[in-house]
C-alpha cells in the first residue's frame, strides 16, 4: 500500500532524517520519501506487516513529530 501522510514538527534536514529513519526502521516498509518543504511522508508499505498506528508511534517516538493521515 502506498500512502502520503502529513508530518507536524519538522523544521530542518535533521528532522527529516529522523522521521525517515524512524519509518524505515519498521518491518514491512518498502520505500519512504520524506519531503521537508511540504512536510509530508510518502510511504510504500505492506499493510499486513505494519499498521498506520505503528507508523504513527515510530514517528512520535523519534522526537516531537506527529504523523497525520
């Protein structure tokens, strides 16, 4: 499944990398592209392995970020 989420709290390249790494660290993630300018994350993932809640928890655990969508 491919889905684009909004990401609250990103302000710099360091933030972008932290969010990207947090999502990529989960099992079932195929491709992650985080865009700092429009504050979004496009994620291609296996919904049988990882859930949207898993994605949200990983992002919020990586810092002051919130995945919306």
